[in-house]
C-alpha cells in the first residue's frame, strides 16, 4: 500500500512538472520578449488562479498562484480598447509585437531542445548501429518476473524469431524489388493482417487466394510522415516464365507453373503432395486422382469441385483441371489439409530466396510489436545471460492499448485493442555524449519533433492518418504511464508535448498565438487597428469553439480511460 501511494505521488509530481514546465516556458518567452521590447508588463506569474504570494519589482508584480499548471503574463495594452496605454503592446513597432507573440512558440521549441540535451548528456544516446534488446527493469508481480527474466538480460529471440520485419536489403529484379519495396521499410501488415516477424509474412503469402498480397509499411526514409505510409502489391508467384513455386519453405521445380484462375491460386498437386512423402494414383478412364500419405486419403475428379478427404466431403474453391500433364488444385485447399507450418529460420530463407528480401535483426520496436500481437499467449524468449543462452517461457498479460496498423485503404491507424505485455522496461545500450554534441543533437531532435507534429496534422487532414487527438486528461494519463519508465522517458515526453504546444499555438484562431500573428499581419495591410467590437466578437467565438473542443476531448479521454484504462 505504501509503495502504491509512493507510485501515485511520483506520477502526480511528473504530471504537474510536465504541464507546468511546458506552459510556464511558453509564457516566459512572451515575458522576455516584452521586456526586451520595453513593453509594460503588469504581472508575471507561475501558475494561475487565486494569488498565493506576490512581489512587486519595478512596474511588474512577480507572483505565485494556486494552480501550478504553467504560468501567465499580463502585458499592458493587449486588450481591445487599450491601444493608448503608455508603453502598451500596440504602441510598439509591429515587428516587436510579432516577436513578443512568436517568442512563446520559440520558447517551447527551445525547451524541447534543452530537455533532449539533458537526456543526451546525462542519460545517453542509443549506441549507433546497435539493435540489442536489453531488459532495463523487471516489474514486480508480472509474467516476466514469474518466468525468471532479469535486469541486464539481452533478448536475442522470441519464439525462435531473431529477425523483425524491417527490410535490410532487396535483391535487384526480385519480386520485392518489382513491388517497389526498398531497404528501410518497416512492414506492419500483409493483406490487412498485422504481422511482426518473417513467418507471419510467409504465412499470409502462402494462404492468399490471389496472385499478390497487399503490404502495408512505414518508410522511415521518406521526407514526410504522410508519404512514409506505403502500400504495395507483392507478387506471390513469378508467373508463366518461371516454372517454380514456394511451398512449405522449399522452392519446388514444377512441370506446370502456378497460376491464378478466377482469383484463385492454383498449383500442381503432384510436386506439392510428394513433399509430404505422399503417393498419387491416376485413373485415366474416370479422370480421378487419389493422393495418399500416412495421414491423408484424398480423392479428386477433374472438373468436379467436390473432393473427399479421409471420407469427408470438402468443397474446393475451383474444380481441378489438367495443365501440362499435372492436376491443378487450389493452393488454399492443400494448405488447409496439410496444415503447413513454417519455422522462423525457414521463413527468413524463403523471404530471401523467393522474395529477394532480407530483414534486420530483432530490435526493441520489433519485439514490442511481436508481444503486443500475442495477448494471453505463451511465448518462448531466448536471452543472453552470463555468456550463455537461456530459454524462458512467458505467459503474456492481456491489456488494453494502442498498436499501429495500416488499413487496407492505406491509412495509418492506432485503434484501441487487446495487446500482450510481459512486464519489462527495455533499455537499449546507450553512450554518453559531450555537452556541445548533446546540444547539437538536442536541436536536431527538437526540430524533428516539430516536423513530426506538423506532418501528423497534415496526415490527418489528408486522411493518410486516422488519429484521435487526446486532451489534457489524456496527456496527464500518458505522463503518469511514462513516470513508471524513469525520468528520461518523462523528459522525452515533455519535449514532444512542448513541440506539440509550439505547433498548436500557431493555429490562427483565438486564444492561440497564431490569431494574434494573423491579426498583426492583417492590421499591417489595412494600416489600422480593427474595431474593438470586431476583435471581441472574434475572440468570444474562438474561445467558445476551443472550449467545446476541449470539452469533447476531455470527455473522450475519460471514456477511453474508463473503457480501456489508457488514453
């Protein structure tokens, strides 16, 4: 109980810290710019609401207010009708007014840069080229603890999978190359099915009824996030020119090439069935085929879509027919009755030989996705510990969460769903960097965070991304979740939130800074102030709209937390 109360206190502290710091830094930017522009600043406060303590220094009151979520700055002359206040906002040159407004946005970007710099210098940055998956912490009373996972274990495989689905290389002229797949692609779906390892891709490829499957992937090398969402058709067979096919990890040389009839994949029965040590008997007079192995007794007739498997009737999607002296049957029929399974090692071989694809080794992203797709199931995890490999069986928990997917329509989505968790915090190998290098890297990360927000908004507008914006309550919940992962994760989230605030505050409607920037520009064009009544009307409408939006977002946050326990 005491430990739980300590966790709650820790989470509440970080919620107040993140929201307070992001908003306070924004107001600090306005304050500094106003002072540099010699504007009259009536009050600069930490927090808002009822006054707790105030100290007047010069013309400005520096105050602490009751609600510690951010701050406020009161610049003279900003309200409609106060244009003639001495040293007021509207008495200063237009460029100084713009700079004062924009300084809040700029300060949020600077804050993100400083936070990333702190993480880089004092926590470290991922080791370049390392894809090692290291357990940083095992949570108490979790499946990982019960299975014997330990801090410092390096996870090298899960269910035998040593590779994820990020493309390492593509052979020139291969099926993957023809489909436009390039190195760096991170494959998420195949024919609308979420996958996380090579066997999942090969399974979809084998079971598909058509001559190609749809691949959904993220391209990290794209110039923008909407363009990074890729859907392409991956051929299943090479066509009439190549008399070979993939089946159960092997490339089979066939007398009759696989083909597609009426959108049904057809393959020659003999070569495929003989892989199971089966024997075929042909009755030329009745045009019947009997295929027998240790477990199956299959009876087929040319032109008849009805088959018998171990004396049970089976309906085929398409009737068998003869091609080049071979009996062609639906691939799905053989896949179903032979119960073909492919091992992870075989899957990587098949991907390379048949598709021309090689994949990057398992990393943190691939592992988390693999586990997420297996809620409430047993997974075998192989770890490197003390110069030896240890195999552990872990039964994953089922929890509600979000998982990225790409829909058949090509949209990136992350709906609520049941996902698997085992109760570990992963910590990739890091290395410390110097103060200058950390600052330069922090600036790049801050810029990247701002660009990501802009591209996400663009993706939502163009419907490439199906997203649900979260409100203040959702942000608090996310902060509380990150607090469990340590201070570096919290500061990283704070940096991303600060970048979000920078972009959101540029929206050209009240009460955001973007409205004041547009207003300054418009008044520069008409060369006069707009009428106070007009400005008040615009502000009132804008604030009402924002309040309604915030109310809807908070309602959605509460519903999501109630139903799923996560925003």
